[in-house]
C-alpha cells in the first residue's frame, strides 16, 4: 500500500548516529526533512540528560522518546512526561551491592552484558514485575510493558499523529517493537539480521549515511513509500 507519511521516527545509536555522533551530513539531511514540513521523532534507549550531552542539536526533533519508551521530551518547550514509575530503590541498591555497574535514569536502569544474570536473579529475589530488554550488549530494565513502541504511540497520540503515518528506522533488538507499529519499517544496512528480516526496506548504507539516503528518497518521492515486506532498498 502506498501512503504519504507525515513523520520519521529514528533510533539514535547505530542509526542516526555512529559511535554516538551525528555527522554534519546527516544533520543536513535532517534539516532538509524539517524544511519539508515533516516531523522528526527520536526514539532512543538513552537517558535524556545523556542524550542532550552527546546530541546538542536535539532541538531539531519535534519529540524525543527516551529511556526506551519510558519518557517523552519536547525540546521546544522542554516539557518532560514520564510514562512509567521507576523501579524501587531497593532494586538499585541490591544491584550495586552485587557489584553490578549500573546507570539509573528517571525510570530505566541499565547495565551491560554479562551482568544480565545478576539482574534477573535480583528481580526474582525481590519479586518485582520488571522487564529486561537487550540492545547490542546493553541490558535495560524497565517496568513490564514499557518499550519503544508504547512510548512512540503515546507521544504520537499527543502530537495528533497515527503510527500508520510514520516511517520508522532502526538497527538493533530494541527497535523491533517500534518498527513493527510504524506504517513502514526501515533497517539501516548495519542492522541486526533479525531486524532486516522483518523490515519493509533496508538502506544501502549504514548508520547516518543510510538515514541520509532514506530522507533524500522520501523527499524525492513526496514522502511516499510502498509498505510491504520486500526487503529491498526504497526507491
């Protein structure tokens, strides 16, 4: 089905950014996207303050879905909306006592592999209803049911947009959920094989260069793409 899309929702690390940095060329493509009147939504597992530090151009985004779907942020007004409650402090304390290196956001608690076993043991020992999400070596802990898809859906609802009018692009395990609900799901060339298998299209290039190609194709085609599980590059 061919439909005009109104927004691009993109992952940050490994998609818009390479090694945490968005290139000048990619920023230029984002500027062209914004000039066309389309909206840009950033969907990331990063904590908000960390994201602001590595991506000072965050103001280019109409909406940010941070902490893997647990937090919404509107750069223009600096409004923040939490979509879930943080895990209890005893969970964080127990992980630290076990020697697990963690980073705690407003909701998310994150560590790295191979500490997932300690995380799972702690969740079980404390009888908590928490979900563990993996992302290329990162281990993220969130309230059950919170992910990039739920966060994106909540944010788009506030923007007055339907998920079917959004193109999503990503590269990793935690991108499956939000790409699945978008009208069209794109995998960059460096994406995990499982993500590529489920994508509508795969870009020819990796990371931000793939996003550049996608944006230029969208602008050339009046932001229209045929959504089908073709696994071919958009044209």
